[in-house]
């Protein structure tokens, strides 16, 4: 463990999934027989040390027929009455008991338990275990609070598509209000409609094409950092690397800000990560104590969060004011697929559109895009490399495709579409590790799901993890197999797979940045796989799951990286000299200004140019 330090990004410990096949009633999905993996019925036990054993014991089963079971001893006694009245009463109790059982069977299965079972591990893990017992829909109760858990494609389609107007973001809006306000993700109703109409046009084809060039530049810069780590003989914690890589891209793409977080930290970067961790903390903590005004100042982490939000707000206000001045000065008509040459960011598009919007709403929109765009892609790339590092056959196929299509160069818009196998690798990675693993909604009016009544106000958890890992929906769901999505077929989404595959959600609230995220991930994957060999670092801690806004690792993904010998016909640019490459940032309180950042970038470019000139000189 000497070479691999703890990443520091974990919140809760992960656990290994254990499958317990269950035979379910065809009518109401009630469990009939619980068997172990070897096919043997589980014997009853008096004490249980694990959630799996407690589930198998029937502890969580619906108590609707408890009254019927309690009357059985009395019925047996009355039935032995030789005179007759006792037997008549026993018969009457039996009929009443049957009615109790029918009523219990008509109610949605309910799982009750200790909330520590959920908080102590990634939330989607116990939901998967409960799904194996109760089937595709059940209620999960903790004290007075109940959640409806859905793990069925058709029920998910009804909530997300057919009856989407009946469902709001509910708890999600409450959790994210402090950071996203009325941004696109937590907003509901008319506010959401207005913001979506304004933001979606910004993600047009010309914008994506311009962003691809920037994706390639950021990937090239990141590759140089990885090569320096190889020269230093250090393993790289890839989750931290991809998180910073994603932050740099989103900073440029959304509001034209140069974070350069791969090489340094500044107060804005630290503030962004403080806010991200707070959002994840609130999404998993059971008691919303931060809503009490005194706690915001008495609890140190809440004071730190308030200070971080102020830093971000001040920075965004400066960027908004600067962008407004630029729009006023430039002589460019706003037309369809508008793109500023000086600043192609989404912020510039929103201001140039002339939409009547307050600075507060702009800040909410920008923070929403920052968090959603940065966290998701970083998680997708982390788990993709976790999956492929042990699959040399997959890496070989990707390299053949990348060498053939790209030849060592940055991909263009058209070339990304040709990287079909690389895209299928990303698709399969998102199936196995969906980001996010759970979609949250709240019923605005009564509805019916799976034959059960769902009252207004019910909080709905659509378990994307359960949908993506269900043996009833996928063949060998726990096996990483990119070929389950053939390259000759259309790219998989919720439509092609009828809502059993939901990497970006579905329906009217589907993620609007799905193409942006896919192109970013494919560009990074292709350029890094072309340039490096990857293997797990010796003595690296095991890769386990924890959850927040997305699925994180508990101790990081530590890899040893070695430059790959490029094919002779590749035209990859030469790496810069080792002396000029700054070390990869891993965190800390180092603070540098933007002027120092620009000087570093200029020195970096000059050093690369000098190196190229030296290599072009004839040998003596």
C-alpha cells in the first residue's frame, strides 16, 4: 500500500453484490420460496448478521396477514370443540382470516427495516437485494417515511414518458436547491419548460463540433500529465484525474473559464469540490438538519459550504458581467446555431440570445450544467477504465479502431461517429455502472403502477441499477460485454431498448447533454488508449463502490501507466520535454492566479514547439 494513498473521495463503504434467486407469484410478485445460490432452501434462523440473511428470513415481508396468523392457535382449539359452537366459530374465523389475506395480497409489498442498512452502504445495493425478494415494485418504509421502489421498464416508462406531467423531481429539488436553485435539473413546471427552451438550442451541432476540438486539447494535456507520472515512476489515481479533466472541459464549455485543475488548485476549484461533496452528502444523509438556520452556522461543514458557495457566486457574477460586455462589443447577429468565435461557451450563447434572464437564474443554470456535466463524465470514464484494464481483448479492438480512424490525431466530429466500438464500450460501462444509479420523482396526483395504487405525494425511486443488472432483462448482466450492443445496430438508448436501458434517463426530462457527454467520454477514451498501456498498480486497494450524486470508488482507481509504441503510420504529436511538464495535481490548498496559469500554458506550448523543431533537424 506504500505506492497508493487513499484518494479521499469516499463517503460510505461499498459491498459485493450477492444474488439470491427468488420464485415470485405471477399475480402480485409475492415471494414464495427463498433459495440460496446453490438451490437449497434457506433454513429459518433466530438471529441474522447480514441484510441478505434478514431478507431471506422474511423479516421484511408485508405484515398484512399477521392477524390471520395470530388467530390460528385459537381456531385450532375451537375446531376441537365436540359440541359444535366452537367449530362454527373456528369456521367463521377462518373465513375472516381469508379476507384478511386477500386484502394483504392486494396491497403493495412493503419492506421495513433499520435505516442503517441503507446508510451504511451504497443505496442501490440493498435496493437490488430487496428487488430480488419483492419483485419490480414495493414500498420501503423507514419510520413514517415511505418510498416506492420501481425496477420495471414499463413502470419506468409510465413515470418518465406516458404520465411524466404527473411527476415532479420531489426530494431531488429539495436536496439540490442550495446549489442549483431553479436550474434545469431540479426545476419543475413552467420554470423547467422556459429554461429548457432556452438551453437546449445552445447544444447544437456547430457547438458540439467546436467542443470536440477542445475535448481533444484537454485530452492531449491530460495525456502529457500521465506521461510525466510515468517518468516519475508514480501510479495515477484515475478517478481524481478524470474528475479534474471533466472540470477543465466543463469550465471552458459552459462559461469560458480556464480551471486548469489538472496542474494546480485555486480557491474556485476548491470551492467547486466543496460544493460537490456537500451535494453528495445531502443526497445520502437521512436527516436534513441543514434546513435549520442555526445549524448552518454551528456546523463547521455547513460554514465551509456557505463560504464555497459565495466564492463560486462571486466568480460567476464576474464571468457573467465580462460576457455581457463582450456581447455588447461584438458585431455578430444572433442566428440559429449561433457560435461566437471569441467565446463559444454556453454562457455566451445564453446572453447573446437576448433572453430576459436574471443573474440569479443564469447562476442556477451554470451551476446545474457544471455539476451535472462534470460529475457524470468523470464517473463514466473511471468505471470504464476499471472494466477495460483487465480486458486486453477489448483494448486491442479499441486500438485497432482508433489507429485506423484517427491515426494518432485528435478526432473530428465525423470521426467520433466512426469510433463505433469505442462507443459500445462506453455504452456497456454505463449499463454496468449507471450514472446516476437511481432516478427520483414525486407523484403530484394518484396513479397506478403495476396494478397498485400510488397516492399523490409518494416519492418514487426508479432503480436504474436494478434495471441494468436484472437477470430477467439481460443475459449475464454482471459480465462486461460490449458486444451485447452490436456496432452495426443503432446506439443503445431508452427507445431502442424499451426503457430497460436508461443511462441518461428518458422521456421529457431526459438529460439534454447526452451527446456532449458521450462525445467527451469517447474522445478521452480513444486518445488515452491509443497512447498508453494501463495496468493495475501493485498493492492498490480493491476498487469498491460508494454513492453520492454518481457512483464513486471508495479508495480510488490506481493504475500504472506506460507510453505505448505508436504504429509507424500514426501522426501523433511528440510529447513535451519532461523538464517543462508540471506535475499532475492531486488536491491540496495550493493557489495560483489566472495570470500564472496563462504563463504556464504559454511556456508549455513554447517548449513543445522547440522540441518539435529539434526533432526535425537532421542528425549529424
